[in-house]
């Protein structure tokens, strides 16, 4: 065994020993999920909602099964395909995917190659004395007598630089990139869930406006007929002009609703068109508000299961994982780094020696252990800031979880109380309709005055408008509960 081989072996053993010694004291930044204080059930859960303590809830229902209206399903399909926020979310996934792929290769060595350079170099005869043997005197009519030139210079080499991951820096960088990549997927799910909910709410609002339009038109026709009767009574001397003014005023109240509702319908259609990535246009629908079908029995599941369903909660936890990995990167930047540099190639001043191997072949291997000494506290600051950022991410995660549970509780309470409100409103509508019928009979018989019939018609208008609004609230509450439980992205 020659001396050169012994030196290489000694170098190899030294490098391996150094790696093992450094890895034994490598810092750790493994992720540990924070413990959150979650309730056993949601506030607002009642038996009528079938809130059994299981892990199955409406969040597990595919959105196409949750919504039974074909027109609404087609609208949502169009939105998922063309919505601008969804398109951007997909692009963000593609960007994060490229960064994640690059992070996976951080542990590989860096390879650079310098291509050959070919050119001429001139030196005069009195440059550092006589020209070296690598130069010859240039021949030709235009060549000065004292000018020498070399035929060519060629340098070609490959260098390999490999920073060994002794502290887990590359692993932390890869973990951060992976968390950011997965976070974009959760962001897309969150966008999809919000988009589906927004389209459904807009669609139900459109159905409400259609229903309110029917009420306004019906009440307008009713008050218009009443006005004709009052005018006949005035002509017969049975009433005064004040009765006509007040009756006409009630008619105009109902009439004024019609253009206002037309405006709201057009604006709502434009809003839905934008959500679906379309230019402003009419929205096709053939369902009335009172005819919307839905499943009355709902299952929410337990709060713990909510954490695995809500995309925004998952996104917040992935952000915490990324910040935790960033702490690992900032920590390892403060420790020495071990880099192995290997170079090799051809170097020859004369073109005739380019392929004179191994005469023109050179190579070398260098192991470099470098450590930061003084950097104006930048590395320590980065490390301390990274730890604070991790603490902030943990707070944000807790906020997301608590906010999600609050949204579910709000939706449950609203859904339950709106049922009671609808029952009362339906009774009010029935009473007001009966009042209008009886007041008309009494008015035509001369036993009731115009004030009584106007009040009866006003009460019926208000009660019918209110009932329609409550029916829409119930539909929207179901959508909000579905979204709050993490449904809509499957």
C-alpha cells in the first residue's frame, strides 16, 4: 500500500468519524402536536339534530348528495371549474410542488462544470524576459518580430461540493417545504368549501327574492282592487278622499317593492355569475323557496373529529409544522457545517496536450469544516425569531380550532331557533290571511272601514315576507353548519 492510498484512507476515516461525532450531538426539532382543550360536544346540540357521539357527521356527505337541487349542483360544478380563486389555489399548489421537489434534492451534492476556453495570448520578447517554452514565435507578414503567441489555452473541470446533513438542516428544509406544499392543498379545500357555501347561499337568496316578488305582486294586486272599491264608495259618498289616499299609499308600498326586488335579483344573479367565473347573466332555476328539499335529520359528530375535517384547521397545523421546521433550520445555521469539495478535469496550456491523459488530468478532494464566529447576532436573532414565529403559529392553530367550534355552535343554535321562529311565522301568516279574508267580507258588507282592511293587508304582507326570510335562514343555516363541520371539499 503506497503513501498516497494511506493518506486517502486516513482522510476518509477522519471525515466519517467527524460526521458520526457531530450527528451524535445534533439538535432535534421533531414536531409535537399541541394539546388542545376540546369539549365533548358542541354547544347547541339537541336530540332533534341526532348529535350522537360518533365520528360520522354531515361533513362526510359529498356535496352533491347534500344539495338535491340539480340547478344548484350544476351551478356549483361550474364554479369549481371556472372560479378565479379556485384557479389561483391550483396554481399555488403547482408552485409549492416545484419548491417541494427542489427541497427533496437539497441533500445531493452540487455539481458545476467549467467548459473549455480556447483563445490566443500574445507576449512580447521583453515581457518578463524571454517567452516561455509554451509560446512560439508567430510567423507571417503582419507578425511583429518581437511578438510571441501560444496556440491555445484550454481549461475544463468539474467541481462537486457536498454539504453533509450532520445537523438535520436538509431534513428540516424538506419538512418545511412539504408542510407548505400540503398547506396549499388544504388552502384549496378551504377555498372549495367556502365557494360551495357562497354559491348555495347566493342561490337560496335568489329563491328568497323570487318568493318576495310573488308576495309583493300578489299584495299589489290585492290593494289595487281594494283601492277601486274605496273609489266607488267615495263616488257614492260613503267615504272620503282620505280613505283613497291611505289605500293608495298601501298599494304603492307593495308596488315599490317590485322594482327594488328586480334590482336585487339582477345583482344577485351577477354575483353568482362572478362566483362561477362567468360574465353577468341570468341564473337558471325552476325551484321555489317553499319547495326546496333537504334532509331534516343532521348528525354533527364530535368536536375532536372536526379537527380532521376542517381544511383551515389542517392548514393552521401545517403552518405550525412549517414554522417548527424553520426553527430547526435556524438552529442548525448556528452550528459548524461540513462540506466535501471534489474537483477534477483537464488543464493544458498547449492544444497538443489536451488528450494527454493522465498527464493533463488533475484532481483533488477537500473536506472543509466551517463554523460561524461573529455575524452581528444575525444567526441568534433568526433563531429566536423563528421560535417566536412557531409560538405564534401554535396560537393561530388554537384560534382556528376554537373559531371552528364556535361556528358549529352558532350554526346549531341558529338552526334550532329558526325552526321555532318558522312555526310562529306560519301561524302569523295563517292568521293574517284569515284577517284579510274576513275584513274584505265585512268591508263589502259595510261592517268594517278602510282602515281595518288596510291594516289587515299590511299585516299579511309583512308576515308573508317574514316567513320567506325565515325559510331562507333555515336553508342558509344548514349550509353554514355543513361548511363549519368541514364539509364540501370531498
